[in-house]
C-alpha cells in the first residue's frame, strides 16, 4: 500500500498528514522547523518505510511556499539518500486547482493543506505534473519502470489465460532494457 505524506509548511513549523492508498488518514503531526523536529521526522519516515512493500512507494509532497519549504525539502533529500522516499514540491496554484476540482467532483468540504497535498499525491498528481515539481526525473523513472513491469506481468498473466482457453497467442514484450 502506497503511503502519501502531505506537508503543509508554515513559518517555523510544518503539518504532516499521512494517508494510505484508500485516502484514510493514518497519522497527523505538527513539527517545528528545528533540529528536534527534523530528528522526529527522520524517525517517523523510518517507521513509514517499514509499512511500504518493495513494489510500493512512500510519496512526500510539499507545497512551495516562498522558499520556506527549502529546509524540509533538503531534509527529505538527505533522508532519500538512505531510504528512498520520493519527495515532490508542488506550486500553490496546482494545489488550488486540484482542490477546486475535488470539490466539484467529490463534494468534499475544506481539508487541511497537508491532507490536500496527500490527496494530490494519492490521485497521481505528481506523475502528471512532475515537470513542475522541482524534483529530478529519477523518481518518475522509477515509477514508470515499476508500472511497466506490472503491466508486462499482467500481460503475461492474460496471455497464459488466453492460452489455457485455446485462443491465439501473441508475443508479450520482454523485460530486457527495463530496470
């Protein structure tokens, strides 16, 4: 199950909202932008990583807020060197449009900024808007590679089902070149 961590940055602190793939809020935290706050988020990330399987992701989304997000982005980049959570930064306009769209389609009421960011991650916003995230393309490539492997695996399953039914078989692409 993917975990999505939405981060709402304020002056001197940040709100964190952790949701699962179904949109259930699993945890909420408010941490100061200080050494103890950063140490605490490192501990929390270690716990979250343990709940995510190898073919799933821990996605972290931070709203760009006039460079106040820089400390937290730097921290998540340091953490990513060891545990590989995928951290993204999205502009406030993107999130505002996403919120407006959700209100129109889902009839949702007001949510916290952190939960809004977690929902944005959960609905795949970072994959469609990854060019504007301020993040290098590597996480997107990992996601693309993993999804490609999943689709090829599913194609193989369907091929085997078709073969069992006696239907014509066409080649399924191989995994060569996909990492």
